[in-house]
C-alpha cells in the first residue's frame, strides 16, 4: 500500500501547485488568451501544460504544509503576482481601445458601438478595430512567447515566498499612467486634424448662417475622419513597437525582486 508522508505532500504542493497558481493567474487575466473567446477549461489545460514544461527548470520551491494558513497565503501571493502581470498587459491593449474611442468621439462616430466578444462590453467601432489590429500584431510578433519567457524568469527573479507589494512595486505601479498618455500620442494627429475641420465648419456657419451645417458637416466629418484614420494606419506599426517594448519592459520590472 502506498503511503505518503506529510513532507512528500508538502514538497509536491510547493514544486507544482505554487508555480501553477502564478501561471494560471497570468493566463486567466492576460489579453488574447485570458479573454472570453478562450474557454476557461482551455486556459486551465494550457496552464497545466506550461507548468509541466517549466517545472524541471524551476529553482527549488519552499517546503510547505499541505493544509496551513501560510500555504494559503503563499497561494494568494502567487495568484496576485500572476494577475498583476496580466493586468499590466491589459492596460497596454486598452491604450489602443481608448485611442479608438477618442477618434470615434471626435469624428461623430461615438454612437456606433458594438459588443466586444473578448470582454463582453460595448465599445466604439473604431476602438474595436484598433483592438483587433493590436491583437494580430501581438501574435504576429510573438509577444505572447515573450510573456511566457517573462513568467518563467519570474520564478528566478521573484522566487516563491520572497514577498511583494513593497514600496518598489508601488513606484512601478505609478508608471502605469503612461496608458492614457500613449492613447493621446496615438490619436493626437487625428484629433488635431478633426479639430481643424470642426473649426472650419464653425467659420462657415458664421459666414453663411443659412447653411445647414448638420446636413453637410456630419457626413463630411465622417468621411474625412475615416480618411485620416486610414492615413494614420501607415505609422501604426512603428507606434506599436514603441509601446509594446515599454509594456514588456514594464512586465519585466514587475517580475523583478524588490
């Protein structure tokens, strides 16, 4: 009859389950994989497969009791670390969503919304287009493999049980405000051009009050807005590379020991 000691069970918990919770929390919250488009069961299977691949190369894990308060605290800490890494990537993706919503509002297309199948909320069409574009670029440039590399390195740079949420992490968390700035940089040329168009329509209204600005200005703003977005697509790749580099660098900083 097979008998398992408490030390053996604790060793299995520390060597497999603790890394599994960090990896699963990342895959449950990161973009693309952590969306509603991927079933939860598939994400769990992927977490198990990734944990089994990484486990032989991970540093020694702390020995813990199978059922104790300290073990539950370690599990909560691992879930928090993985969720923090996934949330930082979500902010990078939502910078493009915010940029699309700003452009849609300026060109009078804010009322045209659709359900985002990834998040289950209604967003502007332009924002959904930017989200699909950045998702394809994210996968085409193998950024998801970089995320897997970072989570594997995090067990070395941020060992299990080393502690987190110190002042070092709060300083890094303050840097997440670059999301709004990134969105403004993305749409600044388009917003400026649309502002000039709206000012021109205002001058036309003052010069010719009998001109029906709503019948002419609204469709013309839409057409010019689409033309401006189409022209701006020529520079979207270089902007994506800059912001993706900053986002992945922030991900590495978050996975660094305090």
